[in-house]
């Protein structure tokens, strides 16, 4: 029997805070400066709306966050963010 990871011992708010920190790290990895990060959805996956300091709004899915954190030591790649509708 395996021991659950620390993440799964957290309540929903704690898990969302953990995902936000990963989102911030992913944005830094892709050289995107966030003015605002808003959690849009957190069920099977977390999705964030990100307003960048350059005035762009993007959706950052949890899969992109996980990929960025898992490949932090790999060479630079294209960010898996999706441009959202203008404000």
C-alpha cells in the first residue's frame, strides 16, 4: 500500500494554493509576468486565468502547469497557454 502524497492530504483550498504556486513557477519558466492569476476551475484539473503585465489574457490549464514543473530542468519550450478573449 502506498502512502498518499502530501498534496492529497490538503483540503481543496490548500490544493488550490499549491497549484497556484506551480502556476506562478510555470509562468516564470515561460518568461510571462503575471499581473493577476485567478483560479477559474478546480475539479479534475485546475485552470487559471492569467492577466499578464503586457496586457495579454491567457488560460493556463493544470496540465501545462504540471508539464512546466516537470520539465523545469529541460530546454526551453513553447508555453502551453491559450489566448483568451480580450478584456
